[in-house]
């Protein structure tokens, strides 16, 4: 009988076989992703790598300039937000309407503190709102304290005491040390922004300027009277005083009218924007804090904003390249050199910056959640990046079975307000709030940070 024969493949034949197999797998992978792209209507590898972050807004060409908002239908957002009711916590009504309840939401929704009301309304009507605390990823504590304080409804001291009273009634706040609780806050003099816990939101530009038919239209560059302007009060701030003195020396280049808020010379809102639009560059120095509303207003009169605030933080930095739509100049270099620099920029470049700003300014508009490009959806994307799946604080401990307890080993489900602590802890908290809340600052991981305007 003949012995059985064994066939051996030539090494080159075996190599070709492996290469064909690898090519088949790779082709299958590419086709699958292409089909997925066609079926979903978008393909966003950058967002996938960054856990749902939006894509960067490009300005190079038509395809690059498409917004990440245009590529998404909101399905990538996944969060659950609990909104505290004004009557749920004793003292919360005072932070909304003042000690006598006379500060109305409609009085607060306009002006620079209007975001306090708009953010509250956003969460109340949001599709992400839940009614049960145990289901929530984030908690929103509604307060209108900036407006209440400005209108005389509460003093700083009253705000501090009321905040302590409110927080003592929030077991979920104690569970995380406030890391998943947020309000819309302000702080004077210094920047309290912390990238690991806070988000920056846009300022509240007048609704009459952000609507489809703004009541003041931009002017062509050729018709603008001034190179630059600063519209604001001095308030004893060094940078502002320098600009006012600079305008006296170069009135044909820099306009700095004295803003009056009462009397026959009072600046109305329309008159304010008519002045703002009459320059190529709108100067935005710091005020009580590093933040300034003029930066956002500039985009709606199509005036290139020039930031003169060294510590300023801007919203949505993961999707907006601010160097393409604005200028940041050192506050230590306010003087003739600044005007010479601005004068050296050709109109063609200014027009390009204005056009780029036109593309992104929808992110500064507090439109409905259904509007794809809006401050609201930008804020949701920012909040989603802050969600934590695990919660802990100095007041929480956990056991082998996953249960969360306090230092007296009381299960979290049995924590009842008021949540009392030792005298030393209360003393620390009062000092902490004195440092962080006296200027309307609630320090928490999901604080929606908007420093005080000038």
C-alpha cells in the first residue's frame, strides 16, 4: 500500500493567504462603518474618542465649518437632572424672590443676571429632567441671588445664612460634597473657575439682539466712525480708567462715552447697541471680575471683541477657537500701542473675523432646547462631561456590600434633614461660605460659573 501523501503550501502562498484574510477583515470593518455613517447621517470619530464631546468648529472650508451641532440630533446626550422645587427646601424661596417675596422672575430675566432665570427654566422644561432624586445624575438648585441682591431683596450676609440653611436640608448634597449639585453663580474680584468642576456659560445678551430680526443692525466697516470703543463705567478699575484717558488723547480713534443710567442723558438699550456697532473693535476690560458681557454683545453688532482681561475664561473652548474670532491683549499694555496694533489690521482680515464670529454666535443665544445650535445645548454637552458614576465626599463612607453610610454608620437612605454636624464642622462651613458664597458663589462640581459683570 502506498503511504499517504501530505501537501505542504509554499511559504509565499501561505503569506498571500494571510494577507487576503487580513484584507477581508479590514474591508469588512470599513464597509460596516461607512454603512453606519450613511444610516445615522453623521460620522464623528473625534466625538467618539472623547466620550461624546462635540467636534471642534473649523474655519478652513465649507465642510470644515459645519457645526458639530449640525452633525448630531441630540441623541448623544444622556443625563438625568433633578430640579429642586422652590417649596421643597425651607429658605429656597428667599434665594429666588427675596426675604419678602417681592423680587419677581420677570424682573430678573432681563439684563446680565438673566441667565439665572433662563437656566432654571431650561432645566424645568428639559427632556432630561427627572422627578426622583435617586434617578438623577445632576441636581440643580435654583437661585436668583444676584438679581435678589441687586434689587435689595437680600443682603450678602442673609444670602450666606440662607445657603447654609438650605444645604443642611439636602442629603444628596452631603453625599457628594455638592459635586453633582449646581446653580448659576457669580464671584467678585477673582476668578473662582475650576476646570475640573465648573463650566462657563455665555452672558445674557439682550433678546432683542439675538432674535431673527435684531432691533439694531450691524453697519458696514466703511460707515463706522471709530476704530474702537469702550462702553462702560470706570468703577475705579485700572484698565477702564486707562481706556478713558486714552480716549481723551485719541478721540478720533477710541470712543468712551460716559454711561448714565438715570436722568435725561440715560443710555437706552437701543442707543447702547447703536454706539457699540459704530466701531470695528469693541474693547472688553475686566470689571468686578474677569468676565464681561460686552464680549458676547460684540458678536451681535459684528464688532471684533478685544479682551483686556488676563484671567478671563470662555465657554465651549473644546469647540470654538477664539483666536479666529476675537483678540486678547495684555491688560498691562493698554495704551497707544494697542490702538496702533488695531489700526494695522486690514479690513479684509476684520471682515473674516466677523464672518467667523457670525458662524458661532448661535452658541451664545439662550434659545429653546430644540434649537440645535444654542447656549442651552452647549451647556448640556459641557454638563455631560462632568457626570460621575461614583459619588463620595468627606461625609460619606461605603461598606463591602456597596451601601453608603455616614460617619455614624447610618445608611444614606436614612439620612434626614437637618443634617447636623459638629461645631467645628459648622464653623469651617461658615468660613468656607464666607469665602465662596458672600459674592453669590456656590462652589460645587457642577456650578455653572458666570463671574460678575462690570
